[in-house]
């Protein structure tokens, strides 16, 4: 019941924000942030290393919240960050209705996504891999044949895994079409089950509802313990960028910061601290 109430409240807040956002359509995004002394950032809240919310204090920690706070400080000393928790399923909606100024949430840079949003230079790059139960008989992607693989909805992992298996000769390339590919409908050597969040994937991995979890390596790494191992197979480098509205004056501002921090070693330092 509490979750339902929170969902209603969140939906109402998003609706109100979308109704008033048109009033700011022609205003400088940077100036609005300075005037309000608030940078609204869409983030994940369940990923160790990258972005994790403390269940007791509500504080966000990790690489991505740290970058958000640095951006806010660069905009103005009085600017604070308001974190908006989103998932891969609803994060596009949060940006489209102008509920957030930007998104820093493991958003892989692709040409298709760049047609829709402004995306900064990469602040982090990781490969895709596969997590399995330690006691399973799965030692490589070849052993995934006949298995069901968990993936996050709207992520790139399912498509990249199929393409990687094609490159290894495990799947006939004639069976794959990039434009029509649908993870939930795929049934060639492997099948997929899509989830909205990591927690549900791990629960099903524990009960063998699925036999593997395919995702970005840095995300899978946060789930490693004595019960799981990652396969040695790594593929399809994923470059994460910061997402802003198309044509926003916040876009070049953030991109310049990322480039500066990459060149002066700030990003490398942040990554080492969080890893």
C-alpha cells in the first residue's frame, strides 16, 4: 500500500512538473539552475560503485552522484543537487517531460540515442559480460545455449550478447535483424527474460528461473560474492555519457567539464576512489 501511495505521489509530481515546464521553454537552462540554486539529476539508486542510495540516510553515493555534485559546484557555489531516482524503464520519460535537468545513469552512448538527446563525452567505459551461479556448468558463452538469460529492459545487453554469439559462430547471423530485434521474442539458441531492476534479476538467478545475467561488467561486479562468478567473455564496450535535452545550453557546459576532468585526471581519480 505504501509503495502504491509513493507511486501516486511521484506520478503527480512529474505531471505538475511537465505542466509548468513549458513556461521555461525559452529560458537558459543554466540560468534557471542558478536562479533556483538546484540541479535536478536523474540517477539509479541500486548500483554499488556507480550510484547507491543509503537506505537509512537517503544519501546517494558512488561515481555518478559524485560527478553530479561536481557539476553543480561548477555551475555555482550555492547550487545543490536534487537526485531523482529512475530506472532504465522510465528514465527517458523523466527527461522528456523536463522533470530532470540531466541524467547520469549508466546511459550508453549510441548513434540512435544521440538523435534524441544531447549526450556528453564518456565519463566511464565498461564492457558487457555475463554473471552466473558459481556452481553452474556455465563456463563460457557457448554454455549458454538452451539457457534463459536475464537482462534489464531497454538496455543494450541482450542485443550485444546475440551479436557476440554470432561472432563466435554460435548463432547463425541470418537469424538476426538489428532493427526488428526484440529480446522478449528472441528464441534462437538462448532466450531472454527482461527486468526493470537488478534486484529482481538476482532473485531469479538464485532460484534458477534464469541461468545467467547479462549486463555491463561494472554493474555485474557490484553483485559479485561467493555465490557468483563472471564469465571471461567480455564484449561490446559501453561508453556512459551524461544526457541532457537536445539543444540545451547545459549540454556544452557539461561536455566541456567532462573533457576537462578527463584530461586533468579528475575522472581517473574518481573512478579509482569508487572502484
